[in-house]
C-alpha cells in the first residue's frame, strides 16, 4: 500500500530528487527507491532538537524534508553542543553536534516568514506538501496567517504538527521548555540517581537529552499515524505534541508502580528495575553490568561464584530481596568475588553459564564493540563541504527493515544550501527575483 501525497495540481509529477536519492544511497542499493515515505514532502520549520529529530526520522524513511531556517541566523541548534564539523576551502559548516545528529536527509532554505514575501513562498510550498512541523511559541504562527486553520484552507490534506514544551492549551502553555526542565517536572529525575543513604544521594538528570529525543520519535510516530489516517479518509489533521507528555510517559513502569501502589519506588542508582541482582560489578581491570534477573539466573550465578549456599540464603531467596531489600549487601558479596577476575574472565564465565552481562564502555569503546561494527551503527557519510570529505553519523535504528529500510542519503545541509534548487527549480523564481528577495532579507 502506497501512501497518497498532497500534490494537488502537480500530482504525479516525477521528482528529480528520486533519481538523485537512488544514486546517493550506497549502503543498500538493492532497496534504493523502495523508501517507505518516497513522494511525501515535509516542511520542517522546527529548531534545536526534539522536533528536528522527528523530521529527520521521516527523512530517513524517504520523505523529502525541506528545512526552513531564518536568514543568516538559521536553526538555533547550529550553535549548540561542544564540537563542530570542520569545513573545507574556508567554509564554516555550522554543523554542531546537536545540528549534525538531527538534520541529515534534509534540504535547507532560508525564509523570513514574518514578511509577506516570505509568507507567500511558504504558502506556495504548502500547496505541494504533506506535512508541516513547527515548534514556535503557542499562537506565534497565527499572527502571520500560517496557523493550521489558515494553511488547511490552501491544502485540506495537510498534516500540521506543533511541538511545544507544555502543549497548546492549559495554564503553562505559553511557557518555554527545555529537556532538563521536563526531566525534573515529569518525574524522570525523581527515579534517577544514587539511592538515599549513600554518598552523593539525590536526583540526577540523564546525560543525553532523552525527553527531546523521545519527543522527536513521538512526533514522527504521530505523523506516520496521521498519514495512514489520511490515506484511509482523505483528511489532514492537526497534531499537538508536548515534551511534558513525553516526559511523564517515559517514567513508564516506575510511574505505573506508583499509580498502582501510591508509593514512590526508591532511586536505585545503577540497579535494575526488574529482578535482581542487576547492577554494575567491578573486575580487576574494568566494569561489567550484570543482570541475573530470574531465580534460575541467580542460581547459576551462585554456582559460577562457587557459593551455591547463597541460593538458599533467606536474605536472598526472592527477587524483591535480591533487587531491593537486601540489594546493597548482596552487591558487596558479588563484588568481593568479581574483583578477583578481569572483565574478559567475568564475561566469559557469565556467558558460559547463560547469565546476561555486558562490558561497560566509555564512548570511544562503543565503536570497538564487534556487534556495533556488525550492525554498522557508525554511518560514514559523504559530505562535500567537510574538510575530510565525510562525516561520521549515527545510523538509524530503522535501517534493518527488510523492504523499506531507513537510509542516509544526504549529510546535514549548509544554511540556505538549497535556496536556488527549490525557489528556482521547483517554484520557478527567476534569478532577478531571488536576488531581490535576498536583498530584502526575505531569504
């Protein structure tokens, strides 16, 4: 089944991009042209991280994503992070780590949507687009006539997705929001951190911007659902995505535990949330994560440790006791055993016994993992403006679909890199008109 697109008078036109994308798809040439969202056009008016991640997922699945950025300034995310992709021939790529990880498979045009000329260009693009994603303040686009009700009059099949911190309605709707705020507000920090009574106890923020990242995935998921709904009904729709909603949902089974019992589970540090023992254990030369999460795994671990009597010890004869009540005491016993062996020896013994475990890796070690290499999770991508000629990207987790895998066909774009390609090649603007728009600060 192929999703219908919103081409209007241009329906059925052949996209020159299709041949270009097929030529650029080198990872899996047999599936080039079989992209799930081929022919779907997305206008990405979002910035920073959450919503751009959602748009990127659609691009990975084959959509033509046009990233619309402010002239000269661009996406705020171009300035976030600690590292930038070095350019060549004096080019400043402005590809920060934040921008690079969330903007591949997109074309960039610059557009001042606060001016009538910019609004005219955007409305022309809307006519032949399927999806618009934005993450401006609530009500911001309405004053420019670019809200959903205004644009659906141009294209009734348009799917319009707004991503904000607190949603479109409610007492906090107008407030700005960033990832850390929602890790605090939604409960994630309440269940993350060192257990009470231990040195350094207290809540902790997760290192990556996980609320942003999950919200991006929820954005893509909602849009895919809306595309399927439109395929069945012919109707576009409005989507209201909030970081707050994602942050509460992310607490998942721990929040559900609270809803059932009325009791807040304690922070467990590195302890597992299911059976126990599950925690970091220390070898003579490194760290291993152990999950002996069932009664059988625990029995096998006592044999490996040559302490089978622990299996019947009343201190540890249930998952609750091993994982929570007497967890600290048990982990001391296990660490007394594990410190007599290297990491390789520990993992070999646990693997042979069928007990789940994993080597703790620093970031540099992740890419040396044989399974990471086998899965091709580092995607070295041609980048014509990078000093090295390539950029290493993180492969999409959707790249293993057998018929329509996610692919990386374009590196993140330079600011306004595709102005001429889109304005002249697709909207028919002349050289003089483009030059005038640039002089006026519209593009």
